C-alpha cells in the first residue's frame, strides 16, 4: 500500500527538519526519487536527510560532480541528474557502480532517468508556493504514514 504525505514548510529550516525525520526512518536499499524545479529545495531536504542518517558532513549540491557520497551509519549517494538527458547517459555517473545494499540513493531530477528508477522508489515532489514556502509530497510505504508528528 502506498502512503501519501503532503506537508507545507514555511522556511528552509523547516524543510531540513522534515528531512531529518525522513533520514531517521530510511534504511539500506532505500531509493529517493525527487522531482521539482530548480530552487525547489531538493538539496535542502537532502541536507536534513543526511543529518537524520547520522552524517556530520555538509551536503553540497552535486550539480557538477553528478554524485556526492557521504558516510554515516550507512552511506548516502546523492545524485543530481540535471545534466543527464536520459538513462542511456548513466554509465559514467557512478549510478550503476554503487550498491543499493550499502545505503540510500537520493536522486535529484529523477524525471530525467525515468526508465532507470526502481518501482519501489520513495517519491518526493517539491513545489514552490512562495518565496519561503514549499508544498512537499512524499509517496512511500507505511513508514511515511506518521511523518507529520
Ligand atoms: P534544488 O536542489 O531543488 O534546486 P536548493 O535546495 O538548492 O533547491 O535551493 C532551495 C532554495 O530555496 C535555498 O536557497 C533555500 O534556502 C530556499 N528556501 C526558501 N524557503 C524554503 C523552504 N520552505 N524549503 C526549502 N528551501 C527553501
Ligand atoms: Mg539541488
């Protein structure tokens, strides 16, 4: 069964707090597929997710590197597919080199690699609703049922 949570945040810090909650319930093998425009807050929420996973390093945007790897209790592979046109261009990105068993994948611009997304991916869509407000929709399993609490 799919659970859908829709949460409005009114600041970047609130989005980071939400990310922290998400990070604390993630486990090895989880795959987050983000959608949302430039500046929506995909990297910002990933910052909170990394904190929730116990990582101490600052998360920076992987726009140029395509992927940044972080280590905490488990690993976080943070991808930005902005420059990737489709899944046929994934070969040199590291996407197939990292093992899902080692940690969590979090992929910005997942719409660009639609054909390579696992069907069980947790989907996080972020919409700009005002200068400091965002509407965040999370589609996942039952773990995401009580995210608001
Ligand atoms: P993306 O990775 O989606 O391109 P970023 O996370 O890099 O977006 O940038 C989001 C920008 O919007 C940041 O400058 C952040 O401070 C700002 N911002 C303002 N309000 C919010 C909010 N409610 N949630 C997330 N980011 C916000
Ligand atoms: Mg980003």
